[in-house]
């Protein structure tokens, strides 16, 4: 049904524009490949749609007097000032389950990449050395996998891990005992998980309670020689703790698809004007990237053809529902 609401999409990949435009037929829609900022705002926007790398701050909301809804094309929503949105009574609608299998598959790829030394193996062969010496990996069978967060993605990782005959333990602030019984894993405390896991994989949202969930103190509680995987949010882990773990051979390796303040990695010019803490974080991130026992991918776990289509489909459904008087997937009403 046609709508008089003006919808503005930002950060849309050029190859996705036609798909978005077709889905939004009947709406007054503008689609931009540029990331949103205070200079390129369409100030008459009623509904704003952005990806996770685009901060929607109070300043941006203040410059959009007609703003009635924010559609984030992601599951996470820590890039949006929810306090301001709630104050202005603007719903923030996310895509809760688009990538449970997609991100889980990337998680397993990182685990296998580290445990079977895929990156140095490929690099060696491409450099003309066809020799396996020094590239010995480890089996996953009978190892213990610790899953932190048993939501949609964590659950998919557990299902996949069962096929590799891993022993699985988990930590969650809200344990799902029926799920544990069904999939054959057990819940333990975070401390016990860190101490007993050969591989630790993080799948929790970034909240005040999960900021630096892995830190300089408890990283020393991790089983020596374990692998740490993070495909959730960068700030779940203190990068200084990761550097310590790698440099002291406490961690056998890390597989990261996310980094704290990762936007500064791709925008080095912004580092100069950043505060000391962000500069420090960026330096630690560079040390992690350069370490031989790390695999770092550029926030790419979500990035499959099917997942992107699901993101757009759910985002469009959120917008259409709002236009018809029904609000779906509104995280601005969350009590967390």
C-alpha cells in the first residue's frame, strides 16, 4: 500500500539497491550507498534505515524533526542512542534472527582455520613452499567448546559442533534448560567455562553488563592453550587482554570478526582526533591483527547473499508494518 512517509536508506551496497527499491515499491524512498552522517541527512526523513556500522546519535536525531521510526538492518543495536530514542518515543526496530546460521558458519570457519592452521598453510604454498612441517593442527573431536550466549546464533553453533563430536558447555545469564536437555550440553558458570574450555566462542549482545566480558583479569583464568572466538561484538573483549594472552602464549590463537572501535581500523585519519583510550585500543587492535596466531576478518560473518536478502526482507516488513500502524521488533522497549 503506498505511503506518504519518506524512508531514507543509508549504507546500501550498490548491488543491493535494485533489490531494496523493488521491495519498497509504493513508498517514497531514497537509497544511498553512503554511510549516514550529520552532513548528508535528508532532514525530512520519517523513517531512517541504517546498518550497524552507522552511529545514530542524539545529534542526528535532533536534525530529523519528522523522524518517527529507526530501522536498523542488524540484530545488534548498540550503535543507536536508545536513551534518546525512548525519550523521543521513536521505535527502533531490528532484525532479530537473520543470521543465526550465517554467523554460526563463519564461527566454525574461524575455529577450523585456527585449529588446522589454514592461513599459514595456504600462505606457505602460495609462496612456493609445499611442505607440511611446522603446520600440525589439532582435532576438534573430544575437545570442549564453551559457548557464551545461547541465543539463536549460539544455538546454531552448538548444533554444528555436535557434528564434530565436541563436548559442549555454555554460560548464559538466562539459561534455557530445555534447550540444554534437547541438544545435550550443560550450563556452567563463566569462570568454570573459561577454565575448562579448549575453545571459547562469544555470542552475546553488547550491553553494559557484557562490556569487556573477557578482560585483563579473567583472561588469566582461561585454560592455557585455548582458542578464543568472537563473532558477536568487539567490545565484549578487552583488546589489551587479547594481546597479553597471545604474547604470553596463554592463548593458542584468536579468531575475531569484530574489534572494539573497529571503525578506526578502516579510518586511520580519525585516530589522530580520538581520545587516548581509543588510540590505545587501536594500537592493541593492530597488534592483534599482526600476530601470527590470529585470524581477523572485517566484520564479515553476516555477509552472505541469503543473509543480506533476509536483512532487507525483515527491515522492509518492519517499515511496512509501522506504516500500517503496527510496530514490530522494537528494541527501544527492551528493559535491558
